[in-house]
């Protein structure tokens, strides 16, 4: 599965990078998915981060 951060929605709060640092990273005050494919053992963290994003900027599909 892949995670995509919508840069137009991201407010750069950094929560996702704290919750799932192996999946998301901050770049120029916006979050980006640092991995092409979410590792199986990081999927729950990736989803948890998406749930905690205050502006729902993260789509996992
Ligand atoms: S949690 Fe959402 S708003 Fe905050 S940095 Fe991550 S994608 Fe951006």
C-alpha cells in the first residue's frame, strides 16, 4: 500500500512524522511519504498517523 500526502491540505504540524517516522518525513514544512511502498510492519503506524492528521491530508490506498 502507498501513502500520499496532499500538500495543499498539509499544515506541517509534524504529527504523522512523529507517529510513523519510518513512513512520513518533513520536507520544506510539509509532510511527504518517505517510502514508495509502506512496509507491512509499518502499516498500522501509517494508518494511525493518517487518522491523527488534523486536516485529513493523508490518503492510504
Ligand atoms: S499530520 Fe497531516 S497536517 Fe500534520 S504534517 Fe502530517 S500530513 Fe501534514
